[in-house]
C-alpha cells in the first residue's frame, strides 16, 4: 500500500507543468510575495519574473517589492529577467518593461504604480511613466 501511495505521489509531482516562456499560474490568496511574504490577492498589481537561465519564477504583490528585492538581494540577473505585471484594467499579464504606468493608485504595498498595456487606458490628465522611471522613483 505504501509503495502504491509513493508511486502515485511521484507521478503527481512529475505531471506538474512548469512554465518555460510565460508567466506562471498564480494561486490567488495562497502564493506569497517573495520579498514581504504577503499573500498575493490583488489581481491588478501583481508582478512576477523568471530567472533567465534557471527559469525559476519569483512573485511579488507590488512592483515596489520587486524593485526593492532586486536591490536588497543584489540580484545580478535583474536586467535579463523576464518580468510580467498584471494590467490595471484587464488583470492580464503584460510585459513590465514595455508597459505604461500611472501613479497615485491604491496598491498592496502603497507604492502607487499600476501598469497599463496602452497609454490610452490611463485616465486623462494622469501622469504616465515608463518602467525605468518607476524603478528610479521606487529606489
């Protein structure tokens, strides 16, 4: 009986699919931020990145946590990592480096930056920032 259980368990683990070139599945209200360990529950401000060679995924509840994690942990692959963030309107994953950002939003860690796939989805009169500008402000 124990052998059957162990075999079933190993088969289950072997069937788990790991993403190779896209964002990983988020287990909302269960996965935790790799920096502050807060549960990921905000579907409009979550960030994840993938190590460029090992394909390990790191998840963050706010872009501010990711930027500070890069600095605090002295991450050497920060410029080559694939980074995705959820669009503030649709909640779909978009490339964080090509996204447009608005400021003064309510975000999980109060950094206030939300991503948008296009400039047109940002409220008229709002400040529009690039990824690099957001990173500089967070630092």
